[in-house]
């Protein structure tokens, strides 16, 4: 059995319908190292778990996670209490970090960082439950600052090469860039909810989202950044392209997407690695250390040779929402009813 640091008695209020509508996949992100072990890695992990719970909160839903190392990890999401929306792990325990609301009340969807004093958090904010949500972008550089101009649409995704070159995937078909001084909007003119962004350098960036047709049918679209503009690259409208939930890659030879399994990009085509229930999130730190998770606590690891399904060691089943890893540690967000728990895997050998 996985030891839990805290247990909850009961939760009885449902999540705000607005949040449920906006709930979708999310990935954890970290700049990719150029150094990785060339051999295969082990599938064997020892798992522990921390229940993210507070007596005075009805719900704590965490959506994304990022770490500088295994002793400095951050998780972000939503709660009915503002103070429980950002959490930090110091190698021993998880503690909530209170960040004041800046003009709007935020819900955080994704986190991306460069160092312990340089990371970004994105999501959306409202003034009241009846207000239209707007984008909400935080930067931490020793102090918490809201960076956007309050006029961006909802933002679900973030990636960058430095804090002077950041990209954000937003709703209303908007991709925003921050150049260190100002935000620049790239508008597609289409009704797209961009929710995943990943790149390899200043000139190779991919953004994935969901387009909504007039008959309320949804299909995935993929855009690529080239020559200082984002252009349409691919769509799942007419046949299965293999993308639609998340993106992650080490390089173009190891570029993955998530959907009804995991797909790998190969010369303009998405080739399915394996079939599964819906995979919401995929992340790794090397070509031989990649993780994917999704519906019904489905969780897989790729070790450079094969994908293997991983069991956490108990029968608690729900949705995997966020993953972050380094060489020998992996942190996984699992939703359980009205609260979250964070699983910590340590490689055995």
C-alpha cells in the first residue's frame, strides 16, 4: 500500500460548473537537458503519496507540476480557497504557498520553469463567478508578479527558451509571446482553444489545440512557428492524426503526442506507439525516460526500449493530470474525487 501523509474525511460540494467546462489536459514542463543516459532505464519505482488536502477547503484540484530537482517541486491548480492553489515540496513535505490575487481571482493550469527563482504559471481569472474569464500569467523571480495586460483570453499552456522569450497557448485562437518587455498576440482568426505548447529552440515551436465548429463538433489542430509567425500544420478533422491532448519532445526524433495512446512524430506522420484509454499528459527528461498518464489512472513509462504500464501499488483509480521527472524521480498528480494526491516515484535500479 502507498503511505498517505494526510487523509480526508469527506467532501460534499461540487466543483464550480465553470471550472468543469474549462477542465482539460495539461502537461508539466521543464527545459530539456542536452545530457542523458544512452542506455535503457528501469521501469521499477518505489511509490509514496501525499494527499493534498485542507480542512477548510472543499476541493483542491492540481493540474500541473514542475521541479528544479526532487527537493524543490511546485504544483498549481484550483481550490475554492485562494491560498490552496499553489503548493511547494521541499523534499520532505508539501506546503501551500499563498499568492495574492492580482485584480482577478485565478485558476492555474500550467507551470514552466528555468530555475528556482525563475518560473512561470498560467491560467485564467475571474472577478466573480458570472464574469467572463481572462488570461492570467504569473512570473516568479523572487517575487510574484502578474505579467499580462488583463486582455489576454484564457491561457492553458506555456513554454519558452528564457524569460525574455516566452510563448503562451490561449483560447480564441490566440498565441501570445512575451519578449521581456511586452506581449505580442498572434491571432489565427479561428475558434481554437490552444492547450499545449512545446518547442526545441527559438524557431521550432509547436502549439496544439481544439477547434470548435458551428455544429459543436471538436477536432484537434496543430500549428508551427516559423519565420516569426505561427502557421497551420495539421488537423485531425478528417482522419485520425494521433494528436489532441498533449505534446512533449526531447528533439524532432523523439517528439510525442497524446490521445488514445501515445504517438511519435516521424517525417510528418504520427505513428502510434501503443493504444490505450485517453492519455492526457506526457512528459520526460530524456529519450529513454518518458512518462504518459491519463484516464482511470493509466500510467506508462518508456525506458528507451519499450513502453510498460506502471501500477502505483494500490486500488485508488481516477485521472492523471500532471507529470514531472528527472533521471531517478517522477512526480505524478492524480485526481481523487474533490481533492488531489501527488505520487512520488523513486527508481529502484
